[in-house]
C-alpha cells in the first residue's frame, strides 16, 4: 500500500494505534529517565494518587507507563496495562511485583474486579467511549475510576515544551475538555463525582512552587488552571431486583425519655429487616427505663439498648454504628425534629443508588420559628457554603443529624475518625469528610424540620461549637491541598 494513501474507516483507527505503539517503543527505554528529570511533577501526582486510592485495594492501572502509579497506590493486587512489551519490560524493572499485560485500552478484554481503576494517557486512546464501556465488567458498586490527563488549556504550552526538549515527545493527542470527558463517561454508563486539579506549577521553583501548588491551586477559579485534571467517576447501577437490604436505625439519646415511645411507634419498617438501636449516653432521667419498656411492649420490633460512652454525640453514634448488624446505617436524632415517617425516603435513595451517602437537609422547606434559632440557622448556611467550597460540591446543610450510608462504607470510613486532628463532638463533619475522602456520592435529601415535642436541645455553646467546626475545616483544607485533592 502506498504510504501516502489515505486510510478510512477502521483501518484509519488502526493506523493511529500503530503510530502510538511505534512512538512508545522508541521512548520506552528513556521513560524512566524523563520521570527522574521531572521528579517534582511526578511526586505531586504520586502524592495525589496515594491520597485518592486506599492502600491495599485491588487496582487496575491502564497505561501504567513504568508502573509508578501502581507504586504510589500500594495495592494488594496491582495490574498494569500497556500497549508495548518494551514499556512493560521497563515497568517490570522499575516497579516489580505487579502484573503487567499488553493491549490497547479500547481493545483489550478486561478480567477481574477492581476497587480502583487508574486511567492515564487518555489523550492517546483511539476510542475512549469503547474503553470506558469495556471497563464496566471490572466494576462493583464501590469501584472508583480515576482518569488522569492534561488540561486542554495547556495544549499550546505542552506542545511547545516538546519542541524545545522540556517534555517527552508524544504521538498525536486527543485534547479533551472537561465537558468532553464528562460526556464520554455518561455515554459509557459512569457518573463523574468530582474533578481534582493538580500542578498549577509543574516545575520546582523554590517558594513559588509551594505557593502555587498548595495554596493557589486549592482556590476556586484558579484551580481550573492546573495542568492536570483527575476525574473521579463511579459506575451507574444496572436495574436490579435484588433482595432489599436490612436497616439499622441508630438513635443517639441523652435525657430523651419523652421521645422514646414516639420514636418506636412512628418509625416505619425499613428494608428487609429493621433493628432500632437506642444509644443511651449516660442519661440522668428515665430514658433507659423507657427503652426497656418499649423492648417489652414491642418485642417484634428488634429494639436494642446500648450504653454510650458519655463523651459526646459522635462517640455515642459510633457506638451504635459499631454494634449495628444491618446492611444500611441510618441516624435518627431522638428529638424527632426530623420526622421518622420520612426515613423510607433515605433508604430508597441509597438502595436505588441515587447516592452512597444520603445527607439530610433542613434548609429547603420552611422551618418553624422555635425549631432552630436564627443564629444557628445563619451559622448552618455559612458552614454549608464553606463546606461546599472545601469539597467541590454543593452541600446545603452540613449539620442535619439524619445521615444514611452502607455499613461496608462505614467500616472503610472508621479509620478516618479523628483523621482531621480535631474531635468532632457532633459527628457530622467526620462523616461528610470521610465520605468525601472515600469519594462516595454525597446527595442532599430535603426533610421537614419541626419543633421538638419533649426535652431540650443539646446544641448549646454556639460560639464554641463554631470555633471547633472552623478548626476541623481548616485542618481538612490543609490535608486536602497537601495532596492536590482540593
């Protein structure tokens, strides 16, 4: 065939794959040297990947290069995919201990199931939609996809860097906008959860690099100028007729004797089975006796009484979570200001996979005048706004006590309690930040907030609590920006 003859149809796509593999064969031997020369940039990316991916997970790395991404992720099982044997040989030298396989990302038949899938070099993949479609076979409900690629805003600068020898030569690229990538994921049956931005300054310049990459790169607006975008996506659920899960309703209580019976009688049956866990946090009234009376009066309702540590609400809730046996964990505050009758909505939302962490929101519907003080309402709005900036997604009410998650996710989240270095006495921030750390899909569910019928509010010392919350947010911000996770 004449070299100048234009190819069309599938043959043209195959020609591009061949050009990619030819370019990689030429550069494979020098790839490790290029990474070493750009050690600062690759250390930024390595820290970011180590923050995103939980150690000990099963990780599939598509376009694994020299295996440095698998090395950063520290998987229990790591599989790397590359297009040439030459690059695979380099990976085995640089990062042994992982399984490397040859194939084009949009043609290989993937096998196995993975907790995390890292995709690099999407700019060189001929058919990204087909690649994403094939990956569905490797996913379970909790699988997270991390797509790491160049920001299209840097196209001209990167091309210039190749010409003057500052960047490794590369074959013809797909230059994808954020909208392009979101659309391709959606077409293949995935949902983009968030986008992280890394490397506003990809080369090391004393002081300047630190300011750019750890301060400016975390700010709204400026972070969109970073060279690297890391998309986090999850597989959308297939239609399922699986058996409904069991549900554990954790009711933290301290001096709430007047609300115990109403909680039992008003709470609908949830899921396949419902257990009600009253966590009594050293009450000085008859709360404990009232729970025991309900256990005798309603033996069919699987009511359990747990002893809380008497420290704060969050430790009381963790006591219930740790003792729960249900597949789904649901918090219902004992003041019943959030209606027990609305709890089926939370269970439906998580079972139907509308989200993986369902967060109650009291700030949608009108609130009775005495149900929430004006100062508390103002503070909630301010903290919700700050939290939304921190996590990069809208959260309308961070302090609603009603939250729902899978118990399996709680077991993963447990180690991040106090990870932010400040005790969260209420637990709302620990849960939200833990869900964000695990890249769970957080979704707000509006509730009708009402005045408590019995007892008194435990939300006192407003200024002290505000200071603690601000401190938690500051610590979280510092940890996230340190790893390029903002």
